[in-house]
């Protein structure tokens, strides 16, 4: 709609807390954490109440909620502050590049399902009775992945916005699905998952039109994540990127024939997926110093 006012409110919330917030109707904290992460105090809110204030602003001319000071409004995890920016691009002043720097060769047997559950930060459920996975762990145990990381940060920095990058590779298939996940590795060795991006490579260049890969030919595909994040990284932390082939229980498996993926089956997995990742693969991370 021309002239429509759009505002983003971004916090460290999950599916339910992103709709309801973390406070009870009496104003008490009802949800103190999300998947192992303890919320900063300023992140606690009643999103329902904020929603009604927004309706009053739009429909009745009431003052705009103070939290919506700009187009993009986000809580910086670890800093206990809300910040505001006129656009997603303006959330960070610069970008830090992490380069793979050496060749990685992967061979993935898509007929093997024994490792399909290894897709959380450490591949383990936080609560076996639910599907919730911890976002903080002491190891990365994601199947069919490789890790590259920055040097320890000289000073604390803020990571805010959308990470992006370029995948440079040669494969034997016409298609495959890949995830790129972003972590903070803290000085005490823990991994904190910040954001991730999933791609079907045949749609990575253009989501409206499928473009199959050419087996045996070098491919360079740029991407930008679609999940915002914001966190204060401690001094001596490292920025960690994890690239993995997607083969987990929550997705259909792309066997790379080039046919419609929904028509493929495990019978199409006789030839293993082979990928040679080239050292010009990189991830760019939005940074404020």
C-alpha cells in the first residue's frame, strides 16, 4: 500500500514469545529464557500490549509506542539495550569478512540416515521430549559440515543485521541444499548460535526461477541471510561460520537429479554428493565497534 508505515521489532524471541512476549498479564516474567539463552531484562515485554498500542496509534491517532522510534527496532543481546535504525543496512557501520582460505572436499552419502538428527549447535536436543534445541553448547556437531572462524576479537564488538557471503564450489550434482549458520565462540569455548540461512542452490540466484547447477563446473553464488540478529560479542570471542549440507528430519531431501525435489526418492541417492569448496568462499558479518 503506498504510504504504508512499516516497522520492524526484533528481539531474541522464538515462535511463541515472538507473538506473546515474555510477561504474564500481571506483568511478571513468565518466560525467562529461550532455548538455553537467558533474556536481558529489557527484552521482557508483553507484545500483546504493544500490539494494542500500535492499533491505537494507527486507528485512533494515539502517540506512537516509544519502542518504535525508527523503522528497525532491535534488542542487542548481551548489551541489555534497544537500538533503532532507519533501515536494516543501517544497523551496522561496516562488515567483517571471514574467508575459508583452504579447499574442503566433501563426500556425502545421502542414503545414510544414521546422522540425520545431528543438526543443532551440538546435534543434540535440549529437551528430548520436545523439538526444541539449545542454541548454546560446548561443541558443534552438525553433520556434513565444516567450520571456519575469525581470529579472537581484540575488542568487544556488536554484530547487528544480516550476514551475507559467497559460496565458491564445484559439485557433481545438478542441485543440493545447504545451510550457513553463524555462531559466537565465546572465550570459555561455548558456541552461541545467532542466525542461519538455508538455500536450495538451484534457487539461490533467483527465488522465482530455478537454475540448475552444471556438474563439474565452478559455481560462485552470492547470498544474504534472511534472519536478523543482534548481539554483543565479548573481547577474545571468535566469529564462526558453519556450512553444512541439509539432511535433517524436518526437510525434504534434495538428491540432486535436477527433477522436482518432491518427486525424488532415496533411490536417486546411489551416487554420493561430492563438493569441492574453494578457498574464495567467504562470509561477511555486519559489525559495529
